[in-house]
C-alpha cells in the first residue's frame, strides 16, 4: 500500500467519523435538544427522523414524551391521631416544558431525585394532617391523593414537569394499629349490614301492610257483592212465593201447615189446640176422610 492509498483511507475514515458524529435520529416517542458547550441551541426537535448537528462540538439530549412513572419508597408516617402507618405512593408524570426541564433537572435521573424530595414531603405532610379513617377509607383516600397532587404540582411545575395523578398504592399498619383497624372495619361493615337489614324490615312491613289493605278491600268488595246477590235472590224467591201463593192460596196454606207439623211434632208430642185453629182444622178434615 502506497502513501496515496493510505491517505485516502485515513481521509475516508475521518469523513465517516464526521458524518457519524453529525447525524442523529429522533424517534416518535422522543424530543431532543442540541447543546453546544452546555448551551441550548434552538428549539426542541420533535419531528421524528434523521437530523444533523455540528460534529464534536455539539451533543444531543433526548427526553421521553410519553407518560412516566415514579415509585416512592415505603415510609412510616404518623397520622393526625398519632397512629403510625406505612405508606407507599406513586405518580404518573410527563415533561411539559422540555427546555425548562433540561435547564432545571437536566435529565430523568435528576427528575427522580426531585420527586424523592418533593413527593415524599407532600405525602408526609398530608398523611400527618389526616385521621386514620381518612387514609384507609375510599372517600378520604381520594381526597388525600388530590391534596398530595396539588401540593406537589405547585413545586414540580417549576421544573417543567406535569403531574398527571398521585396514588397511594399501599397502606400497611404496624402491629399496634392493625387490630384497631380491623375492629373498626368490622364495626363499619356491621353498621352497614344493620342499616340494610333495617331498610329491608321496613320495606317488608310496608309490603305486608299494602297486601293486608288490598286483601281487606277484596274481602269487603266480595262481601258487598255477596250481600247484593243474596238480597237479589231473596227478592226473587219472595216474588216466586208470592206469585205461586196468589195462584192457589189454600194449597200453599195447607203445605205450610204440613211443614209446621213436620217441624213441631215428634213421637211423644202432645198438642193443645183451639177448635178454630188451622192445625185443628186440617187434622179434623183428615179424621173425617
């Protein structure tokens, strides 16, 4: 190999190194800044694809545009009623102002360190100001998380960070508190169950009362209709008796007398009759025959 060929190889290698140092790629999930001697040059690059920078004197800082997660350490915190609990919080966040983020915390590691200080302080402050019931109960837990989010967001916004939410992932109780919490939870569930039972008994009594009222109405209506039917039947019978009696009064008088004989006279019956009574008249007519 002669000197000319060697020189061309060296020149080609330098050109490759220069091109490699000048080109960089921004993905769909990233945003990037070009820095020259630590100073930001231009606006954030958010368009994905191939981009260029000055070789050797400029560098690229990339930041994730997606939602990120911070997981806090478990820490022991006293509540307002001086009950110690173990709390583990987490938050979802995103880079809202990449330039401010770069200037203040530099990278995601710096952001994590800021979270460790600010979020832990906000959790301790809000938990220590709440009662134990407010930490373990659903409504109180949601209010506590909102309070932590508002307190932390007021500080994290100065770093170009937007907090999307804060969650109390886990609450554990030290031994002296666990039994008290369990008893309180049992008492609350029993109170809720008794409330449901009381409402059920009240509804049952209401339904039974309505049923009895409906049954009484049905019976009253049935009795009224029965009386109407009986009255109509009695009237019809009276009309039939009257019509039949008017056709042959003597026969029906005799028939009624016989029915009276049957109802009043037995084997050892003794009758004392007046001579002008119908009883005697029909008996006398039978003896003459």
